[in-house]
């Protein structure tokens, strides 16, 4: 995207240089390359979108956790972390008591962790493909560390299968190193969530009116044109389609994209940032990478004003 602070039209000096046949950039000037995390992300994104095929989008929805209502990656991470934690504990017991049952339990736990790590890595890669800076670099390092930890645990399992005491000792050392690397990777994962708010519902904390309040004159809402209204500085998306008016939280739950700048597709709105698609009827996620639904508001038109409020709580 072009930087709005940089002029896009050539200056008189630029034109003079071009007319003279000289290059406007010195030949010795270094060529700027995008950072490696950006280049890797673009390649992963290109692969996962599969040329815009509907089947590719369905796979992304599954890996993102759109069907679950929570990031699937977050759910799966508990399995390798838990399995490898158990493996370390059984390794310690085996060193103290030297019982075959402890050694077998440690080996089995490592194998379970490795199987789960494959799914965890795939879902994490899918989530990361839509992460923006500065969290993108943190996520890149997080992923590399987890791959390193997985490689160490794989080496550990291979060494353990050799049935030699020295090899088993080497396997324990590799497992301990892998656990240390995994622990720091988990720390970076926590930083992405709690500091960078990756995977967090970006509409949380927004206060919507509990009673009907006017947010926009009816004459200002054009048909088929997503429009932003404000109530106490909280943005609200209004969309008129024929005789119906819809209202949702205007901040995309995925990465705070402005839905009023998005595209209407039938009775749905597509976020301009990462193309999450939400139903105008009830705010549910139709296509990821978003997993959290948009808060949906009740709408009415009274005295020439469009009024909205939070839906009344249902009493079961």
C-alpha cells in the first residue's frame, strides 16, 4: 500500500533526470528487500488461499477454528505441551527409580506430543498468515522455536529407540533441551495474545446502548452502502438493504478492521483487512480468519432517526 505521506507525482527534478536519460536512483544504491517474515508469510498465504477456491476457504475456516468459535490453534497447543511435560516427569522418575514402565511412559508421551505438534503447527501457521506487524515478527520467531523444539523431541525419540544406555541418556538431554525451547516459544505465544491481542475478540469492551438511542438520521443511510455511525465514540455499522436496516459492531472482531469500508456480499459484509465475512442477520462468521461473531444490534426507525440497542437478554 502506498504511503500517503510520500508524493506519488514526479517533481520537476525527477522529470529533468528522466528526460536526460539518467537513472533517478544511483546505481550504487542498495536494493531494499522486504523482511524474511513478510516474504514467508506471503508464500504461505498464497498457498493457503489456493487461488480463491471455495474448497481452500473451507479448509482455512476449519484450521482457523471458525466452526468452533475460538482459535483451534489455542486448543491444540495444550496437547504437545502437556504430553512433553509428562515425558519430562517420567524421565526424572526413570532416572531415580530405573523402572521400565517409566521409560515406556516417557517415550509414549513424546510420540503423542509429536503427533499433536503436526496439527498444532498447521493451525498456527494458518493463523499467523493473517497477522500484521509487529506481532508478525514475534509469531515468526515463535514458530521457528516450536519447529526447533519438535526437531529436538524427534531426535530424542529416535535415540531412545536404539536401546542403548548412552543413546537413552542422549535422548533425555535432547528432550530437556526441546522442553526449554518449547517453554520460551510458549512465552512468545502468550505475548502475542496478551500484549498484541492476536486471537482476541477485538469487540470485547465496547459498550453498546441498552436502550434505543438515535445514531443517524434516516436520510443519511443510503441503500446498499455500509455506513459508520457513532455512539459514545463506539463505531456501529449500519446497512440498508431494501426495507431492512441492519446494525453490527463496526470494528472487526479479528483485527479491528473497519467494516464500513468493507464489501457487501448479499446479506453479509466482508472485512477489508483480511476478508472475514459476517452475516448481517446475526453477526455470525461465514468465512474466516475471524472466529468470533460480530455483536448484532436491534434497529428501528423513529421520527426520521435510526435507533439501535443491544438485544434484550434472554431468560431461560
